[in-house]
């Protein structure tokens, strides 16, 4: 069975994503047509001078789809970049918004129609990962075996997604044949919208992150000259999730250690709290997922410094199993029901003072037995296991008429 996978996360994004992780695993046995979120006219102008935009210009000017290859993935993966759409998130909900939304939706539908024709696709499932803005579910004439929607965050809790995304997502969830959510709290929120809702947690690619245990890496340039202990974080430095005030407290309290933050920063919150002025704080910027083990290997302790709020209550972070697969001690805020499921192998802090103390405890208690326990925990949460569960659910629903919300 083929998989047509329309996702909010473009394949060219080098950072960890649910979509690329699932695609890597799916492609071992299935063809995957990875449909990028289309660029809007605004995106096209913004990216005009980039190498990727130059490659795509001819197709975009002609309003044609473009087939692309993802170098690190198998030939079973065909990447597809759709034609341009119209930027509409700034508009209020109303007649104009709805008409332009319908146009954008049709761009995706016609893209998929062309892909089906070009590759003679007969038997397939359609998956939409966290993109209810267009292409939510496919029309019946395209004959997907199942329309599946993946929800990975609470859209109501971020300003951009809350504007239209949260409302659109409720409609898509109700229309989908099957819905997957990544956390227990999301299940509580979304299952009333569709009885065919299932938890499918995030996981880790052990082949990548076990390298921190199995190989010997030189220190990356940014941390090459560090002499003392390193407190490390990997991931998106999103201020809606990451507690920057806590990061500052960590750097101040543990002034004898270096705080290393590896991940993209798309905000100036670090400047507002003064992290950029602190001598024991290093921010490397975003790194390709395959570079992360090189950093993790040299971290003495890893952290998940998330705020405790409505948004993070629905998060099952990708990084938890990545840290554990690398054998690293983890100190985290107690932000969600899912993170508490790891309390046997990580250090949970109830407040800022507790976080400081747990960091010293985590570093002091690090030994071979605990490293093995962490790696074993991660081995229970792999993408292979998640995909196995995925197919069990899909096959069950493929054999019966999907239940629909009236």
C-alpha cells in the first residue's frame, strides 16, 4: 500500500520532525509520497534568493508541481513540492477567507490527483500531519483507503495557529477516518471529536542517537575548548515552550558549568533575559539531526526546560527518547502526564530550585548501570514500534466501514 503524506513540515528542514521520522520508517516497506506544505506567494518572495527557491522557480512560475529526491532517504520516498498558494492567515474568518482557503485546498487536491496519475497509484492511504489549513481530508473521488489526520500539538495555545488552525483542525478531525495524537492530553482533547482517535507517541531513531554511545566523536567546534561540565539542550528554542528565565537561572546557579543550547532560535527572548551576555552560555543554532550525537556525547547532563502551561501539557517531546538513546541523564520540568511516564529514568523538578539541585544529582549519579537503563527505556520507544502499531490500527479500520461523526 502506498502512502501519500501531506505535512506541515517540509522535507528540507534538517531538524527532527515526526513526518520525516515516520517517512524514514515507512519507506522500508512502502512507497511514500511526501507532499510539502506549499509555499505561499509571501514565502516565495521571502525565499527568492535561496538555492532551493532557484531550483523551484521554473515550476512555481508555471504553476506546476515539482518532484524532488530526499538524499538521505530511500528511493521509495518521492518528495513533492506543490504550486504556490495564497497567504490568508492574517485575514479574519469570513467569506473572503473561506473562498481563498478553498482555493488553497484545491491546490493540494489537484497536486495529489496529478501524483496519483503520474505514479499509477491504485491502493493508498492519505495522511495529513498537523496541516488543517488545506488538504485536510481528500474527496471521495480520489479513493483513499483511509483519510488519516495526525495531531501533534494543541493549536489553540499559539497565536498563529489559534487564529484559524484550531478551528480548521476540529473540522478535519471530525471528517477523518482515523486520528492519531502524540500525547495523553491530546487524546482527552481530540477523542470527543472523533471516536477513532488513537495515541501514537513520538519516538527515537536509535540508529542515529545510539552513535553517542557506540562511536567516538571529536568535540564540535563550538564546545571544543570547554573545560568543565556541560549542561545541554537540543531542540527548537520556541519561547512558548522553553522557559528562558529558567535557562538564565541555570547559567547563574551553575556558573562553574557551561550551558550549551543546540537548536534554531527564531525569537529574541534570549536577548531579553540576557543569555547572550552570559560567558558560560553557548548557542550553536540549528543542526542537522545526524549531527546531534556529536554534541550529546559530550554533554554531562541534558535538560528539558519547558514551561508548565496548557500548551506543554499536551507535549510528548521528541527529545526525551533521543536523550535516553544517547545514554544521557535528563533533568526536566514536570510539564505533562507523558513526561511523568519517564520518572523511573529521568529527574523531574517541581520548581526552579529543584531543577538546580537535580542537575547536580543527575551528574553525580551518572554510571554505567544508569546509562544502560536509559538506553533500554529508549529501545522501548522506537519508530519501528510506532509504525507497527500504526499498521495494526490501519488494517483494523481498512477491514470495516469507518465510523463517522454525524
